[in-house]
C-alpha cells in the first residue's frame, strides 16, 4: 500500500503553517531548557547576586548524593504503583462498561469526569477521605484497629499519594481502553463465545492481546504522568513528607530550587528530568510507529 503525501508548491506555505507551533516550542520549551542547562553548569549564592561556572560538578554531586538516589528509588516505586493501579482499574472498568448492561452510557460518562479534575482538587478529595481529623475513612479504620495518620507515617503517606494520583489517571486510561475494546470486531468475540470460551478465557486469549498496542502506549503515558505531572497532588497532600517519604524527583526539584534556593542542584535535577521526558517521548513515538507498521 503506497503512502499518500500532500505536496506543497513552495516552502513559504509549509513554513507559515509551522510557524505558530515552532514559536510556541521555542518560547515555552527551548528557551527554558537552555536556561536550565546553563544554570546546571553554574553555582551561585542563594540570593542570585553572583554565579560561577563549575562544569559538571552539580551532576557529579547529584549522583553521589544519597538523598537524591533515595528519591530516584522512591520515584520508581511510585511510578510503578500508580501505573499498575490506574491501568488495572481502568481496564476492569472499561470491560464492564463495554458489556451489555443497563445504563452503560451513564456509567461511561461518569467514569470520564474525574479526568477534568485538577491535581490539587484531586488532593482535596482524598484529604476529605483520608485526613486523620476530618477524613471520612480514618474513624472506620480505627474500629478495625488501624491507626491512620499519613502526616506521621511514611508508608501511609506513600499509599495516600499513590491512591490520589492513580484515581486522577484512571479516567484517561479508561477512555483509551474503552475505545480499544469498541474497535475489536464483535464477530471475533461472538465466535469465541459460540466455541464455549468463558468470559475470562475470552478476555485473556482475545481481548487483552488485541489491546496490546493500546496498553503499550498507556504504559508510557502513565509513567510520564506519575513521574512529572503529580507534583500538585503530592505537594497539596504531603509536601513530600513526612521525613521525605513522598518526595519524588519532581518534588525534590521544587524543594531544592524554590524552598532551599539551591539553584545549581535544582537545575541539574531539571535537566535529568528533561532527559527522562525526552527518552519516554522517543519510546512512545517508537511504539506508535510500530503500531502503524503493524496496521
């Protein structure tokens, strides 16, 4: 099958069409990225009155800092838990919403709504649920002998931010899983049903393998989300505490740069995060390209 392309008669029209996007990219990405790279090679006083060039010293200190390495491990745990929880729950909900049940249109709409909630608002929702003083669930947990206070217990704090962040992302995953399920020909599923395959067997042998491209795409998106877009939720819930128990890499960048005014170290961390974003983006494009070649 030959690839169809649009051919422009000259170079001015394509450049004019690309100009707004190029301008936005240069203004909101390239310029700040260049500033972050420059600042990562400098070391200045907390007041920003002077700075000196130190080369890669900030990066050397960064990767020998036990607190930073601990934040890396904490971020990997957080990303894995949020991605697994949000993807698993979204897949179950999508399968249920795709089945022939009464009122499924309402359920689909209701499940999409949380995606419109801002990260800070998502944190407020979970504060109302899990706060030890005003939350609805801690009194119930106390009856079971569980003393719940995520402000003092690091494990409980990590569980809280994982639940809040995963809940926020379930709707996004649900949309893609539901679209993937609806694109599977009903004749395939019906043939498996006529052959005697039960619901679980149909899911594992037919539905889930056919959802593999969608799942691969969502894994990449969810890792990027949990690593870089959960700052508002974590900051509103725990501020990275207690005792840095929920301080992921993106929270540490803010704490070191804005709160502690260590601009050189914070900029070096930003550059590392930017490299991580680029790597995930390249991986996502590779997966999409493979999917397009398979189609």
